[in-house]
C-alpha cells in the first residue's frame, strides 16, 4: 500500500472512493494521470477488480501506454483494455460487428482515403469542386457522424443548398463505404454505439465485462464518445472520469466540455473531487492563469495553488512590429541561456502557424536551434512553395522546376499568370504588387475553404508571405532574401541537435506539455483572441481557455508579448494588446521595455515612410508613441 503515500489528500480521497460514479475535476499540473491510474491499480491491488474488468480510455496511444505502464509499475499486472476510444471501438466491431452487418475484415479509411472517395462521388454528381470542395464535404460528414446523425436522418434535416448537397454526398458515401467494407474513424465510434444500442445482449456482455469504466480528458469527449461511455458504464455505475473544463480547447474537433455538466444529470449521486494543488508552476503563474480563466462563466473554475514560492513576475514584452517582437524574444532567450536555462527547456507559443515566420528567421540569423512541433517550417509549407514558384516564373519563365510546380496547380492558372507578365515585370512594380497580381490572376487562394481551420491556416501563411514582400522594393531582392533564409536554414539543419533546441508550436499543440520558460507571442486583439471569436461569447470563452492552457505550460518563467503594428491577414495596421493581458492582475506583471530600442542589424521589418523610403531603426519610445498615436507628423518624426 506504499503507493498511497505518494498521493496528496485529495488524490488519495479519489483513489479510495467507492460506491458511486466519480468526477475528478483536475487542474493543470495537478497529477490527474497519476490519480486515475493509481485508482485503477488500487482496485487490482486490493482484489476489488481483476485487470480484465477495467476499461480505461483516453485520446492518444501515448497516453494509453503511459497509463498502462504506471499500473504495471504499481501492481505488476497488465490491464488488457487500455486504449483510445477508436481502438476500443474497433475491437468491439471486429468481434461483434456482424450483428449490424459489419464484417470483421473491414478496412479503415484515413482522411486521404475519405477525400479521394468524396472527390469521385462529386465528379459523378457533376458538383463544382470550387463551390463544393471535397475537404468541406468530408468535414461536414465527419461533424454529422460525431453528433450521431446518420445519412438518412441528415437528409430529412438538411436545410439550404450546401446542406442538401452534403446530404446527397453523405448518402452515396455511406453506400460506397458499405460496398467496399470500409469504415472511417468517425464510423468506428458511431457504429460501435449503434451496435450497443441495437443489441441488448451485446451491450450486456460489455457491461458485465467492464465493471469499471475510466475516462481521461473527459472535457474533450464528443457526443459519440459520451454516449459510448454512458452505455457501457450504466449497469455497474463504476464510472470514473477525469477532466477540466478550463482546458477544453478542441471544439473544432467536436469536443464538448458540457459533457462534464451532463454527468450531474445522469448520476444524482455523482461524487465530485477537485484536484487543485499544482505541482508544475509557481504561484504567480497560477494566479495569472486564474485571473484570465475566471472571466469565463459557462463552466467550473478551479483555484490552483502550490507549495512553491511565488517565483518571478510575468514578463511583458511590448514591441513595435513583428520583427521587433522577434528580436526582443531573442534577447530574452539569450539571457535565459546565460542564466543556465537550456534551449530545450524553452517554448515559443503562438495562436496561428503563420506567426512562426518572424521567429524562425530571427533564430536562423542568430544561430539558435529550434524545432517546430506539429507543423512545417514556414518556407517549406506547400502553399508558400506554390506561391514562390509562381513568383520565380514571373522573374524567369525558363525556370523549369518552378514552371513544372506551377503547372501542377493548374495550367489555366499558369496561363492567366503569364498573360500580363511583361506589364508587371517592367521594373516599376514592387515585390508586394507583383505578389498581389500573382494571387489575383491565378485565384490561388480560392483553392482553400475559409470554413476549414486547416485551409484558414494556409491562407494566413500566404498573407504572412505577402507581409514579408512589403519589406522589399523589387522581386529580385525579395526572392534573394527567401533563398538566403532557406540556405541558412538547411545549413543549420545539418549541424543541429534537436535535443538542444527551442520548441515552436501553436497553443493547441502545447496541451499536455510543460517547459521551464514559455513565451506567448502575438497577444493582440484579432490575433489572440482570434478575430472569428469577437462576436461570439462561446468562441471567446474557448479562446480564453486556450490562453489558460498556454499560461499553465510554464513552470518558472512566463513571457507575454505583443506588437503595436503588425500585418494581420494581409492588412497592416495598429494593434491593440490582447484583453487577456489586461485580465491578469498588474501586480503580477513587469514590463521589460527600455527607454529606447536599438536594432543591431538590418531588420526584417521596420517603420518606413511611404514617400521617402527612409528607414527608422531606433527611436525613443516617447517619439514612437507620439507618431503611432498621430500626435506628430512624418516630417516631425524625421526631424527627431
């Protein structure tokens, strides 16, 4: 029983609880995985359940393996039914699927297979691929399946032209899937639920088999996962779920934090235990996170505390531009390195992938090793390479490699591009103007669907490239700069050891990780919180949960940064710092701004007057404040 000594009082209470369903509300860094696995281990160790009687489901294979290993470490016994929702559903369908017409040798279609099938169906239905993009149709079908709505029901509910098209494609898609003996990932869940609902004997088999049902990250469950769990746990009521609504950030994947609230309706005797002691962060960081998340009103808020000291204040970096922000972040990282913090203990977090560009270029110039998690380096992203190929064809139509890549994006697009090439290559047009012509003539951005998060990210990347182009007077200089950045990147890759590298990632990708020092960059209204959340309170609350997740990744040092000017979604303008910064108690924050900012080398972006082209590399804060607020003219600025 020594393992119980490793737990605090609340954790121990959760492990020892018996007699009713249990909800463990576990804050960030509170030891939720340890608590959940030790509870399973305790049941086995005390003989109250055999390993075969426990079902433990989570969202990733990595998390499942970690839980399995922890139980083995405590009990010496192996839990055979630990896995993801999809893997457990797949196992059920392989065994009992015939009861609803699914043969055990079914194949599983991934996202690429799904899109290929929808493309084929769309061609046969003669749908306009620009108006009804296959990716959009696949996404609509997927969201419908997650809500447990079958093709026939959806057809009756469809309203409006797009939904009616989705209904037609959905019906044919399911017919083909049945013919091919194939299931997609959403089918694994929805079909498993349908099986359990349709066959009482099979349902009873699994209810008898699993006396205890444990669910990790319950705030991330969708309708199908919620129903799956409820069905199996209903008979024995040995349900144990761990979750934190404040960390629910996957609404776009179908996650619904309200499933936590539904538990109180499902089980009148539900026991709730809160894990609020944090083992990761300083109290200052926890108080900052609470200051932000307490502005949400739709879900329970945990008040995290720690036995650690208050720690360092949160550092606020105020920059003039995205390039200035990157330089200041770089300076602070150098200070951290000098103080003994290793690069691999540092993370840069941002709201959108397009924001990595300025940071990447700064790190390349400074020789700082970095690794991108869940993304591709900026100039290696497909959409960036496509647009650069168009630009190189504009500069040199004899470039066979760029011409070939451009042809693959559509011969008609390429022909339209070349139609007015000579007009734009007369030496009178800037790099920015030529890039704008490229995007207009090829209609390249129409390839993407603004309703799909993946496509929105690609559009944002192209607009970030457009922002870079604005820094160069001609196309030669712009493409030369890109080539040099790429060359330095490749040179650095050959000597880089990723074990000693800074981590760059989006806030969504950071969930579940922790770092000694965290930089959250681009904290500006319209960027974070994202512009799409501004008019919707539910969306805003999700953005705030994302901020909460970002803050709680930091163990010792947290840096928040914003720029006064930035090109966002292709438009340059003055920026307002994020409301999330203002939701933190000012006593917890210290500003790192000095009286002047000096740029030690030609920057990648700077303030430039339109008429004279004069570059302003270093000015006092007061002067720039006056200029940006409109209190002084350009002429007065130059005279200073």
